[in-house]
C-alpha cells in the first residue's frame, strides 16, 4: 500500500482513492504553526483536535482496510491512496501520518510519501 500526500495548488495526483482534507482546520493561518508541517506534533494536534477529525480518520481507515482486502483478493498489487490539502504541507501530512499509524496498528505494511515535503527539501 502507498499513502501519498499532495497539494492541490500543484495539481492532484492519480490514485485509487483521492481524499480532499481541505475541510479540516488549517494551521497555515496560525502564526505559531504555519512554518511547521503535519509531521510536527503541535501542527498535527491542531489539525486533528476536533472529535470530528478522529471520526473521519477512523472511517477512512475502515474504507482503506476494505479496499486493501479487496485488492488482495483480486490479486492487484498496490493500493495507492492520496490525501490532498491546499499546499500539501499541513493537513494532508497530519492526516496521512495518523492514517499510517492506524493502519500499522491493524498490521498493514505501507509506504508514506509526502510529495510536497520532498519538493520543499529539493528546492
């Protein structure tokens, strides 16, 4: 399984499941958090602070588990899930990291690729 993050302002990426998380609280507008990424604990906590966010993560985890199970039954190789927000730095990263932790707890092996964080490091 591959779990990707991206920024819509750079263009969506192709995946078996694309999830838009721009409805979640945006740390970009919080001066103390805007220079962080969703990998930073304070930023992730802000994004995932509401109970609705946790419910969303749990529901999305359930959907991905079902899709991965179906992929295996069909003999398909890799399920690719993409999580996007505006810039691909905060919300998508926080959600993907929370999803990855939840899926790993359930025994799934996966790779997490943060497309825009890779872009920022190489610039």
